[in-house]
C-alpha cells in the first residue's frame, strides 16, 4: 500500500520547509538534519515510495531530479568543488522516509562513501 509521508505535506505546503526549487514534477528543500553545509533533498511531487516502485513512465520525473541537482549545485556554489548524490532504498539502504528522494550533499570534503 502506498501511504503518504511528511514529504507530501511539504509539497502541498501544509508544513514548513526551506524550499529552494519547485516545478510541476519535483520539489527541493533543505534537509532538517543537515550532514554537510549543503544538504538538500530533491523529491518527485508524485509519491513513489522507493526505487523498487519506479516504473518506465517515471523516467521524465526521475531525469528531472538530476537536472535540478545540477542546477542546485551551481546555485549552492558546489558544482566545481564537488558533491554527492544519494538515494537510499529500504532498510539496508538506510531509507527513513518512504517517498523517493535524492540527497545532494556538499560544501565540504565528504568522507568515504560508506562508513560501515
Ligand atoms: P533517508 O534516510 O534517505 O530516508 O533520508 C530522510 C531525510 O529526510 C533525512 O536526512 C531527514 C530528512 N527529513 C525527515 N523529515 C523531514 C522534515 O520534516 N523536513 C525536512 N526538511 N527534512 C526531513
């Protein structure tokens, strides 16, 4: 069953978030618990719980995640220094919110890709 998460409320502006970008397909906002100077989440406006739920018809919105990530990286001044994009999936992947989201992290030298 597909259940809405807090991210749907952020998209609908029912709860506050520091939104840095939005269009008809995706919304991007600053993570509430930033792990780096820039830590922004980019999410499809459509509820896709996990990567496992991705369908061929989602290609446009998923491509938009990358287009917006590149735009945000420029705006945040981290495009040249570099950054990391992360999409967690399910328990072993560390996913906490079941509304697919891309993390964009940068603004400092990031540690090894996996800490454990
Ligand atoms: P993940 O572990 O990949 O599911 O990451 C979920 C992220 O969502 C985590 O870094 C914290 C962030 N987050 C959770 N709830 C909220 C919220 O209400 N507002 C914002 N801005 N971020 C949230």
